[in-house]
């Protein structure tokens, strides 16, 4: 990444410095000495990290995990409150997804209750599968002990080296389709 006066520069964008307009390809075509002469420095890009699970890197270069469990905070002034952890957030998302998947078939339940018309077997099976998968997913989330384990539930991973490597599927069971 290129920096000029504390601001990042894109290698393919025109910029103005000290009243001089530089064309979009100037950074790519200029020598390191030319860049330095007008004050452009090059710094290495930050190593990307998954912001869903980590805050960034500490001074040792280790990832800083987000809070996994709920924690009660008692401030010096004011009322205590609960900081929601990743497990709770993922369980709530699982419940919301299950409810979204069930919603299109809810009318069958109402129809059964109001008019005693049987629910088709396929709908009963689908709804049971959604509920079962939701319970499985919630149990898997509850069982994790680290942020890395939680992340591993959702993402595939590669083990081994070169031709001996294999891709492992995510642990989280797939939602059924209607």
C-alpha cells in the first residue's frame, strides 16, 4: 500500500500533491526513488482476518478473538448489562433462519387448527427436518469452547500438503429444502 501525507494512495488513481496533478498510472510507472522524492512511502498491507470472529491482531501478531460467552458488565455508575457473546448471536441467527424457513408453511398449521384439514406428509417431514437441524446446529454451537472451533463449524478447511491435501466440509448440517 502506498501512503502520501498519512493517506493511502491507489496505484491506479490520479492524485494531486503540492499543486501538481499526477496521472492514474504514475505510481505504477515511477521508480522507488521518484516516489520517495515526493513523499510517497510503501507499507505492507495488513494481513486480512475474519472480522466476524476476531478484533484484529495484537502486538505479537496473534489474532484477538471476540467474546465467545455472554458476560455481565457492572459499571461503576448505572445499571449492569449483558454483553452478548458469539455463541448467543449464532444461536439467535440459527433460530431466525429456522423461523424464516418454517414461515411459508405455517398456514398449513393454521388450516389444520381452524378447519381440521390434514397437513401434507411432505410438509410435516420438512418442518420436522428444519426443527431437527436447528436443534443440531444449536447443540454444536453450545459445545464449542473457542472462537476458532465456532468458526470451524461454518467453514471448510484444507488439511495436508500438495497432492496429499483434502478439503473437509463444514461441520454444520445443511438446512433442508422444501
